[in-house]
C-alpha cells in the first residue's frame, strides 16, 4: 500500500509544475483588444485624469451598454461624467472594430475625446481585426522621436476600488517614467493605467491615469447613472467663436509681488458678455521669460471697479484652483463680466502639486481689462462643456487612426515553446527532492514500485 502512495505523490509532484506552466502559457496566448467581449448590460466606472483636460484635474467617467446599434455595427452607451461641479450625461455610440466614439450628444462631446485618449487608447495597437496576445515582445511603438516599443512587461495581481484582478502589464520605459497599463484579459477595458508625458528631461507629468471604480453587468440602468445633467452654460447663436490666429489680444505683465511674469492671450478681442472667450496663459520666470514656473496653482476672477471678486473660474468648475504643471494653460469659458469693460484678475496662488496647499512665496496677481460688448440676451443654444481640447501629446504607430495620427503595423513572433525550460528545472528539483527523501528513509528503498 505504501509503495502506491509514494508513487502517487511522486507522480503528482512531477505533473503539477507542467500543468501550471501549461495554464500560464494558455493565459499568455489569450488574444485581447479594447472592447473584446463587450455585451449588453456591461458597465464601467473610472477615476480618470488626462493632461489635455484641465491638466489632469480629477474626472469620474462612467458608462453602461444600453443596447446594440440597429445595424449591429456597434453599441449605444449611456455615458456620464462628474467633472467637479459639472455633471453631464448623454448617449455615445462606439464601434465593434474599435470602441472609439462614433456619434455622441453635444453636451458630452469633449468628454468622449477624453474617453478616446484614455479608456480606449490601446486600440492604437490592438483591434477586433488585429488582436494581440500577451506572449509577444511588442505590440507597436510610440509615435514620438525615438519611439519606444510597447508590449507586455509582466503579470501582476492588483487591487482597485472595483476589486482584485489578475492582470497583464502592458507598457514601456522612457526617461524617468515607467508607463504601465494593467489589463485583465477577461474584461473589455483596462483596469488601471499610469501613462506619462513624453519629455526628455526632468520628472514627466501624467499624460493620463485610470482607476476602475466599479464594473459589472445589469440589464437595467445602474443606479449611479440615474442622475440629471447640470445646466450647461448657454450662449446665443450670434456669439463669435474664439479665433486665436485672426482675432486675439496678446500681452505680458509682472505680478504685483514681482514673483513672475504672466503672459496672456485671449480671443475674441472684443467679446460679447455671456459669450465664450478663450484664454491662454504662460507663467514665466522674471529673470528669463523662456523658463516657465511649473506646478502653478491659480485662478481667473472677474472683479468690479473696486477689485472685489465677482466670480471664480475654479469655483465654477467645482475646484479649489486651476493647475498648470508645466507653466502653460488654456481655458475656454463664458465671460460673465460687465460693459464696456470687464475687469479680469489672474491670481497666481502659489506652487505645489495639484490639490495640495500651495507655497505662497511665488503668489501674485495680474489685472487687466477686456473691451466687452453687451450681451445678446435670449435665444441661447447649448455650449456643451467650457474647456477646449487639444490632441494628446502621446501619439502611437500601429495601423489605427488615433488623434489624427497615422499608424504602422508591427510584426512580431507569436510562437511559444511547447515545453518551457522552467518546467524542466522544476521537474529536476522534484526528482532530486524525491531521491533525497528516499535516502533519508532507508526503509523506503526496499519498496518495489
């Protein structure tokens, strides 16, 4: 009886490592692409930051797959964003080949661009027509000068607010940054991401981050989506659109504390009250305007003739301050000033990481006037959100259009050894331990197997 037990234990120890390696090999050859396996009722909720959206200000983005499109080519999603004090909900349609937005309600248009540059970003490399596996060294290359190879790095178990996930890490290293995107191959979208702006020197700021808050499947709309959109700023159809190239005012001024120079440009040059105005700001060193002041927390106020603050752009957006991590920022908002002059105050509140208490040693104000025409009055049309979007600085090459960038395919070897070397090593260890066990128990050496 004892010899059968010994034989069974030996066989079990010998087979298990091979079986484990076989399972791992099967997992690594799983094919994946953004949107894979998406079905009606699926829902996802993320905390998102994107560098071209208020310089990575926190944004919560959620969506639920309501149904398939009438022609079967995609999905209709109920799409919700919580952007500080602004809540916007609408319908977004995505495709089956890539889950990029195809149509969407006007009030969520800018937010769908954030979704495209974060949640569905990896479709620059992997699509329904060209899925990727996790056993290949590269999925493609970044589109920057000296582009980096993007591909699977390792296998990790991570815990997010939505739960614990068995993930593959896809990413690349550039400069001082390890760019990582965590993918659970059983889910259609990433679980987590930390991707950084491509810079040559210094500590790179985030390009985008993702953290999965909730996911699941429900045939009825999840309760967290059952909210109403906040009223968006309405502007008259006669409002002139900002045009920085043909109609703008440009000037520079030193803060009242002599802490820095603020360079500003706004358009239109003679806006109507209650109409959108775009304002670009640069925070520059007093001793050298080619050098920027980084990590600036600031605000844009309108003030009355006595300098009393009437409105705050940061508070309108539900934030404590605006943020310029590299010393530049661009905002589009509705001008609620006065005629014939609107008094604008740019307040540099200090330096420090976003959300932290600023170091006020560099604080200071610049005030200037904008020639303002009277408002148009009634008959507003929806303006949507009140911030301009620019293309992400991170463009990719891999055969799929991404932010108007052209992609090229990367060919890789998809083979994997049928009997990995690590299995042989584990088997050798098991055999060695078995021989040692028998020698330590001489009685067992007399057993005939």
